[in-house]
C-alpha cells in the first residue's frame, strides 16, 4: 500500500474518532477527548497537528506536564517543517503549559520563539502578555495586548487582559473603560463579569464590586471575594 493510501486508510479509520474527540473537547469532556485522541495517534505515525490537539487538550484538562511531553514529541518529529503550523502550535502549547505550571520564565522563552515564527499571531501576543504580567512586567504586557488591538480592536482576550494589566498598575479608570462595555454585553461570560468585579474591588469600590460579583455568585462567595480584594489592595504598593 502506498503512503498516500495508508494515510487515507488511517483517516477513514480514525476520522470519526477525531471528530468525536473534538466534540468532546468543545463540550468540556476532556477525559473522553484525551482517550479518543490517544486512540487516533496510537496507530502508525501520528499526524503532528493531531498531537498538538492532544497536547492542548491535556493542558486544558489540568495535565500540563503530560501536555509538555506531547509537545516535545511533536518538535522531535523529523518530518515537522520548522515553519509549519504544527511546530508553531507545539511551541505555543509549551508557553501555555509552562504558564499553567507557574513557570513564567520558561513560558516566556517559548512565547518569544513563537513570536519569531508568527509576529502578528494574536494568540501568541496575548499569551506572551499574560506571561509578562505574571513576571510583573506590565508595561511590556500592555504593549503586547495593544499590538493585537491595533489590528483587531474588538479582540476579547486582548481587551480583557489589557484591562486587568492596567488595574494591576493602578490605572483603574482606563481599565473600567475597557471592561465595563464587555461585561454589559449580551455575550459576556461569567469570567468577564467577575473580572469587572475584581477591578472595582482593587479600586476600593466595594458597592460596585459586590453588584458585579452577585450577577454570578452567591452572597457568601461574594463576601469572600470582597475580603480577598481588600487583602490584595493592602499588599499593593502605593
């Protein structure tokens, strides 16, 4: 059987499994998705892009160490072109995985490498910005988010993280100008609304922080959050 015929046979055999894996992943059933991806990549030489999807799913499932193993496997495959999408995906994945492990310095190395491959990639720029924020390099982080917004002014991850970065450096009014319209949108997620509560809390506006928090949380959780906001504010430099 020719290589092309073998590839087609594998696609015919595992196509449904991969489609089901992707559907499970979208539904948040990561355990099923991981098992289905593993079944798909265990037959013959795995497709690099499929391995990247497996790595991404492992990170989303809370297993970044396992995801890292998969990404390095992708980068070690001899047939992966240095400029291929799979290589970029694996490097991006390493950035996410090391960030999830709290290893921001290592994560930044991979974001910088990914940025060299794809300088205008919004996901890379936002991931790099989040990492820079974790390292306390907020001005650099904000530049990274603004680079995305200069091309895509409505990009939600860039706007969300820019607002949080600004709040961390005490620029509350600018942060609220960005976050408030997002939180009031019909498509706003609970995370966006709770980020708005966080910004109000860091600013010291307990009433608005409580109002925003109660949109998704009960009173007990809201009160716990308000105490946390006070704790963070007390630890911030003036």
